């Protein structure tokens, strides 16, 4: 049985184990996000760079989760996934916005059911449509668990932001590891991805 509390505790233990890399990579993500908001004249370049780094950020967290020891420089290595990731995000936005227009509830439902699509692209290199189908498959029957997980994670990051933003250096890695924990649990339980049971290593 999946436990949100257990996933958050797992995220905290993983963050402590990989504290240096988790903090440095999260600091980079936050710095780029700040630049993207402040330098409108080169916003597109910063945005593209931010997406590539976000992909790399997720990838090194997947590696840490699975017992590997990635280097900080690997955060820049996932540029080949850019178009698949961007295509998935664009499809997600289109689907969710369409659902929100249809009396809001369909948008929320689809956002939850496709919540893992972009993570699946990074983890497996699947294309956008295949990743959406995979997310739909593994989230079947887990709507409320995923929704509550997203609400709690968002609240945790909100608290991190309130603390002058410094708290995000902890809450973002913790919730990222927790999200991966949830994904691995669902993948092993309901779909055909080659995953293993999430364990703290």
C-alpha cells in the first residue's frame, strides 16, 4: 500500500544521503528560473537552457534514486531529450487547458492521470504519445492518492518559498525524490516498465 508520508520520508532520506549534489543542482535550477524571469531580452535562450537543465535535473535524481552516483555535470547532458520532453509538455498543456475549459473538473482529472508523462519521457526515452499512454495506464485507480500527493508537495514547496526561498533548496529535492518514489511504485505495480522496488540505498 502506498503511503504519502512514507514517500516524503523516503525523499528526505535520499536528500540527506545525496545532500551536496541535491543542493547544488537545485540551486542551479532556482538561479536559472530567476534569470528567466529577470532577463526578458534573452528570455527564449534562457527558457531553452532551463528546460534542458530541468530534464538533466530529473535524470540525475532518477539515477540517485536507483543507486547510481551521477556527477553534477550530467545535469547538462540530456539535451537529446529536449524535443520529446517539449512535445510532451505541449500536449499536456493542450489537454489540461481543454479540460479546464470543459467545466474545470476534466482538466484536473487529466492533469492527475498524465502527471507522470514528462518523467516517463526522461526515464525511458518514450515519445510524447507513448508517455501519455503509459502515465494513463499506471495511474488507473490512484487518482485521489496522486491528487493528495500533488497538493501536499505543492504546499511543502510553498512553505519553502515563504522562507525567503531558501527552504526550496530542501523541499524541491525532497518532493522530487518522493515523486520518483511514487512513480516507481506505480510502474512496478501496474505497468510494464523495467523498474525495481524503491528502496533507500
